[in-house]
C-alpha cells in the first residue's frame, strides 16, 4: 500500500512539473515606424520615427515596461492649408506601458490558429512628449485672420498611449524562445497644444478635440534575464 501511494504521489508531482514551464522575465526591443498627425491643421502628414522598449513580464502574457521614441511628426502645408500653416516636430517621448496578451485569456493549444495569435495584445500607459519644432509657419500673407500664429517652438505635454499589436516569438538553436518579431499600432493622445506648435486653437481654430498622433511600427525583441515559472508559456 505504501509503495502504491508513493508511486501515485510521484506521478502527480511529475504531471505538475510537466504542466509548468520557464520563461524569461525581461524583454528588450527596438524598431522603426511611421507617425501620422491628427492636430488642428488641415493636412495629416506622415513622418519617420524609431523606438526602444524594455519590458518586465510578470507572466508570459502580462507585462509592464518603458518605451522611448525619437523622430518626426508632420502636418499642414503652407501651399494648400487654408491658413498657410505647416509644422515639423522633432519629438521625443518617454512612456510606461502595460500590456495584456491574448494567450493569458484563452486555451491557445486547442487549435493551430489560436496558438498562432496568442501573442496578440492590447495595452495602455502614460508618459510625456517633448516637442521641438524644426519648422513651423508662424506667418501667412494670405491669412484673413491676422499675420501671426502664436505658439511655442519647444514644449512638453502629457501623453496617453494606447497600443494594439502582435508578437511572434521564435526559438534559438538551444530550443528556448529568445527572439520576437513585433507589429504595433499606437494611438497617442496628448493633453496640451504643443504637438503642432500652434497654441491659438482655443480662440480661432477650436475643435474640441485633443492633438493626436498615431505610430505604426515594426521591431525585434530579445528575451533575457531572470527566469520565471508559469503554467502558460510562449511554446
């Protein structure tokens, strides 16, 4: 009887161990992408930007991390804008972002499709955007409302990023998931008027909408550092 109980306990322990797997808690990443402005000027133009991230994973599918961006946000056109306005913002951001992955909510081992999209995630955060106008049209001879547009060439605004993306993870030669390919679409809502360099929207160009820019990026990720244990894995 004793030998039977010992064997049964060993079997249950083996099942419990097999049901768990290791994952790396730290993930560093970087990539490039395209910004698009949605401000008070008529033309919503595009710009290039790069980014870097560092995330801590509490589980394989819940993370909190920091992100920095450096690039350009552009908008308007001095030739086609109704008021001759245009700006080029050489911006920088620093934000903290939390992400929840689909793999943490579903049993992705039931089918090949759900397993393929387990890296789909949504997230939100908060941070700051540092605006610096490389070019901003302050005057227009055709402007019927006056000849000068007030605003600051340098400013800082609070920023709320909203993320939707997917990460595909790949094994290295040792059989561990070390690398990832990431696609991310980010909507950034600013709490201020510095993104386009114009600060007269509340008087002349009032829309009731915050200044926003979107950012579509492609990047690579690398998993490293302390190893955690979870019943759900990237495998």
